[in-house]
C-alpha cells in the first residue's frame, strides 16, 4: 500500500522549491528559519492555521542545563534514567549540549522567559529532573515559543494545506502532494522535511490539538520509510476531562508543590515511588489508575500546598486556573479531579542525527521523528528542546544533501492509484480513537491488542476518508509493535508481561512490509 489518493501528477498544479517543510510547530519552524538563513527557497505547508500545534499548547517549559548547579552531564544522566534503558546516548549528548546554545538563540530571537529581580532566568522543576532546569513563561511557554519562531520565519507558508502523499520513486523523495482549498497540489523539492508532530490525537482522551493525528508518520510508513519504537506512547497523569474534552494540567504544578490525593484525601504517591508526585510519568500514570481502582473513587490534584509556599497560583498558572474556573472549579479552594490521558508520541520516523530517513531526500524532525533521545519514556520538557536542537541540525542535513540532489522531472512523472478498499464500510476518526484508547492505551495485553489489530485492519482497508485510513494504518502499526514487545518498559505497559525483560532492551523497527499479511 502506498497512495491512498488517486492522482496523475501531470494533471495537478505544482510549485517548485529548494526545500519543503511540512508542519509549523517548533520543529518545522526552527528548520524553516535555518534553511531560509542558509539562503534556500523554502515552502512550509501547514494543515490548519500556522499556530495550531502541540507547540502552541505547551505549558511547562524547556529543559536546559543552564542553572549554575546544573551541567549537560547531569541533564544527560536524567534523560538516560527516564528513558528506561532505550535512550540513544549519542543523540542525548547532542540534545543536552547543543540545547544550551539553542535556548540562548531563542532568547536572542525575542522569546521571553521568567526572570528574577536581577534579570536572571528562573528555573522550575518537573518529574525525574534532579535539579530545577526548566525555563518557562507563565504556563504558556509554548505560545511564546510559537510566537517567536513565527515572527522570525521569513519563508513562504501555505496554510490549510493538508499533506496527504509523498512523491517517491525508487526510494527517492521529490516532494509532497497536499490538499489545498479542496484541491490537490504538488510541491516539488529535492529535500523534504516531515515535521507534522505526534500521534497522541489518535486516542479518545488526549491533551493534543486536533491536528496531532500522526499524519506524517502514517504517510512515511506507506511510502516505505523505516519507523522506530512505535509502541511507546507517553500518557500524562494529570489532565482535566469532561464531556467537551480534556486539557493538560502541567507537571510544573506538581513541580511547584501540588500533591495527588485519593477520595479519602490521602496523599498516596509514596506507596508507589520514593519520588512521590515527581516520579517518572509512567509511574504516576499507573499509580493514579491503580489508586482509582483500589478506592473506587476519583484522584485529585491539590494545588493548595503551592499557595502555602507563598506562590500565587493565579499568577504562576494563569491559563490552567482560568480554564478550571470556566469549568466552575476553583483550585485555590478545591482539589481538582484528574485523569491520565495520551500526551506525547515517543515513536516515529527513524532518523539519523541530521534527520535523514531511510528514503533519500526525505527528512523528519520533532515529534514525528524518532531520534532515540527519549528512549522508552520522555523526560518532561525535553521535547521542545529536541525540536530546537534537531530543527537546526535537520536544516543543515537538508542543505548538505540539497547540494547534490537534483529534481529530475522525468522521474517525477508519478501516478498514484489509491489503495483499493476491501470493504465498503465508512468509519470516522472517532472509531479509530475509541479502539486505540480501549485497547492500545495505558495498560495493554495480548487480548486487547488482538482486538485492536482486527478492528484497525478493517478500518485501514475500508472506504473511509483519507484521514481515517491513514490514522488507522498508523494505529495498526502501533498495536502490532505493542504486541511484539512482550515486556513492560517506560510508556509501554503489558499486564501479561508486567516486567522489563533483558532480551527486549533494544529499539524496535517497523516498515509497511510488517503489515502486508493484515491488509
Ligand atoms: C498540552 C501540551 C503541553 C506540552 N507541554 C510541553 C512542555 O512544557 N515542554 C515540552 O518540552 N514539551 C511539551 N509538550 C510536547 C511538545 O509541545 C511537542 O512535543 C512539540 O511541540 C512538538 O513540536 P512539533 O513541531 O514536532 O509538532 P507540533 O507542534 O504538533 O506541530 C505539528 C505541525 O504539523 C502540522 N500538520 C500535521 N499534520 C499535517 C499534514 N498532514 N499536513 C500539513 N501539516 C500538518 C500541524 O498543523 C502543526 O503545524 C506538550 C504538548 C502538549 C500537547
């Protein structure tokens, strides 16, 4: 299966650039800015408005080894520890060392972070960090990052351009096909970067914007790219959910002193981990679920200890407090009911340290990629840093390859024939999300994954719209990967294999051929 779209390239309007970047979050914009600075003619495609992205929603901040009691070595060790044996050391070194310069660059571009009375950066703490090393701007760091990067990007942006297919021949990428204003358009370039963000939006309960449906990862899978560590999804322990959806309550809230209590008002995290509320995310997530089961009631996040430390929560967390107040809740007085939800996609398109994928001319960056810096579980606030660090490196990698890769318009005469549906059923994205949440969620088992694989194969081969089939295909790849990993590690927990197993202390790889039997 390659194309999900019928097209004949000769009948489609086209534009040609030196480089195409798909996605306008921190990864795509950082890459786009660097490419423009090098002098390349860049076109950045984005599915919705430029600012709609996970980046824009990030609350907590950016982890960086800048405090005087910190060092890249310490940051490296914390990253390794959180990643449960699967962090790629070379990549993590790049992250923590180049990260310092990239955050300083961001400040030079105009990003505001909180400072003390002397104008020195303030740092906050999040789970599994041994020191307070997170730079932040109120509880809307992501908005500040997105604003700064958008203001500094000088290339072209096409809004409302949903990339649907890659133009690939003989394992060489020549551009993308996107739906713009309801019409297909080809964007040719010798080098293309996928920066389409993660896939947590494929789960019913999640913190992500509606754009995070793993589009770029699903597309790359269809065109033969090698994917990595697909089974690892990070669930965040503290979201507020009601019938209208979920929103994140940042870990920085616990970093500033908020505690988790059960329905009896008892602080229970000490039963599960010596770091209490600041234990790794997967531990807190499962502890919350377990405490709910044991007590038969809700688990709450109590903000009041923050105020007891003399911090005004309305000033420190204005967005969270406002959103809670809109729901009729007052965190100054009442503990807030919370629930774990899908938050961050650890797996993705396998890349080298310059973002190269297994397809020539195709690069990936940000949450859509898998560099291996997060291992089996991401250290909080390392992801924006990854976008900044690898966004720059990928631009350099693209430039290096652009110098010898040329567009060959004879080769580009590509015709796509949509993979024929095997059944006439039409599903919605909600169907995919329901299957993922119920069967490929916080706790998985061979039984739940078998159900998911059956159902997602059916949806992926149905007559459903592009978005649903592309999402179902990636969901299927996640479920198969989760089935193969017969252990529990980091963000992947199997009730039938509840421990780490040494023989699985390795990265998993996945290509479309792994799905042949199922489609
Ligand atoms: C609520 C929340 C809070 C977070 N808090 C933090 C934090 O405090 N610190 C931290 O480090 N990380 C945090 N994260 C994670 C971090 O924000 C993301 O990992 C990071 O921003 C990802 O950046 P990105 O550029 O890879 O993807 P995104 O920012 O998601 O951008 C993806 C872009 O791709 C576009 N796109 C998607 N599909 C297509 C398509 N088919 N065609 C064209 N365009 C497409 C989207 O519209 C979007 O512009 C948080 C995430 C969330 C959701």
